[in-house]
């Protein structure tokens, strides 16, 4: 398998990175961790990166994270200040999400589905508390492609600023 290529110029925040526990190694099966994962609290005004480190989960497998299949925030109510995933990408071998906004004083539930190079899948549910210290704030705008796809920091960009795209219209990434 191909190990992750280090992303130059951007690194996930260690204080907001959770180590995924070893959940068993069942090829092609969706499995969940045995305990509830909780990221550190944020305010609605924060736009911060939160990451999942699969190194324990994949220990001894010679397998690597290849793709984030989906990110779903199940506690959203359709409000302008709901917690939003501004972008998600595999960076330095970890699943990284940029999260903004969120209803103050709530516990947000985020479901992330991961896929590895060898076909392992994990469905991870993470809680993210949103502090009531500040008022509700809409998420910041992030760079997007003309089709509305967010551009993560590890997208391959040419010197003239053009983002390289795959056949499916998604940015090519340095994983």
C-alpha cells in the first residue's frame, strides 16, 4: 500500500485530533468504535480543523486511509448557524474536517464514513460540544470551485492558481 504523502504548509491541529481505537479488522465491513468519541468544545464563531487519526485502527495492516466517503451532521436543523463542514480531506494520513458555526449550548453529532486503500470501512460518530459563551454565528466562506465543491488546503494547485481536478470534478489532493 502507498503511505500518505505529507502535505506541505498545512498540518492538522494536534489538540483537536482524536486517535481512532482499534475496532477489529474486518475487510469491507462497516464497523464502529466501542466508545463515544468527543472532540474539544468550540464556540459558534470558531472555524477550526478537527481530525481523526487512524494509526491505531490500522496498526499492523499495512493499510492507509484513502478517502472520506461522507460527513453528516445529524443534529442540524436547517438554520443558517447550524454546524457546517466547510471541507473534508485526508491530510497527512488523517481524516480532517474544517467545522464552522453551530448552535450555542448544544452537543453536535457528526458521522464520518472512512475508506482505506484495502477496502476497510469505518463509520465513526463524534460529539462536538458548542459553547454558549458566544452568540450564534454563520460559518465563514471557504474557497470553492465553480460547481460548489469546497477546496481543501491539500488540493493540487498550479503556479497560476488553477486547481487540478479529477474526472469527477473533485479537486486532486495530496493525500
